[in-house]
């Protein structure tokens, strides 16, 4: 007899089996990272790119973790473990936008733990000047410039090709809604119990 079910194997990525990093982690380069022997084997363009990422002042975020000995079946494969990983690091310029990126050995990075707090905002993204905004009283919609007034978005054709507000404002008064009790029932509760047991 043919089985109607397929076998589903599930696993999850953990730091312990994925080089100590997961995508989305905030990281920084370890002290003296540029003196690592890794940079002696890289072309000048790669070294300059990594230096510019370090000096950018932006938050550095992990965008990929790559195994030196990759396996098939995608990133969720539990066999995708091993001792040697490289990490793709990108400069997070803010708002989820990622700038320059570089792939470096995992040993050159250290994770910045921000849990349970919010992620830190880099000084590069903070305003240096002090702005004091003085509040200004909002004008009535009737006093606004007609074309730019927000009241224009609350009007529509009320008939005869003329724009009007229609019935879109609260009158600040109670309005009685016409209703009638359940007919042929002396006790309204028994009527309600008939359809709401």
C-alpha cells in the first residue's frame, strides 16, 4: 500500500554548530584583527574594503555564515557543521540597509550581546547639534491654504457636483437609535436564550 505521508526532517541552526554566529548578529572586529595572518593572503582591494568597513562607524551585522566544508540540502541541514567557518559582515547603514560587506574568518569577530535591550545606535547616526523645536499652535482647517489644507481629504461629492463635508463629524450628542423589543415575548431574556444558549 502506498503511503500518503512524507518523512519530514527538521533541525535548527545553533551558534554552537554554526561557528558561533547567526545571521543578524551584531559583531565587532577583535582588537588587532588587521594583524591576523589572513590579511597577508588577501589582495589589497579586500584588505582596504575590510579597513573601510571597520572605520565606517556603522553597526556591523552578520549577513551570512559559510562552512568551509559545505553540504547539500541548504542551510538548515544538520550536517552543515564543522570547525571552520567564514562570516560575511556588512555595514548596517540604518533602516535595514546594508552597505559594504566582506567575508572574514569567524575568529576575527566577536558578538555584541544586546539582549534584552535595543540595539545601540552608532554615533555616526546621531545628530551632533541640539535642536529645540518650539511648538506652534495648529490653525483651524478653515484658516489653512485651501489647496494644501488637510480638510480637502475629508470632503467628497455630496451631489450636484459640489464638494462637501457630508456627515463625517461627531455632533457630541447622544443619538437615539430606533429599536423595538422582541415581539411576542414577555421576557426578553427567554428570547435571547433561544438563540444564545
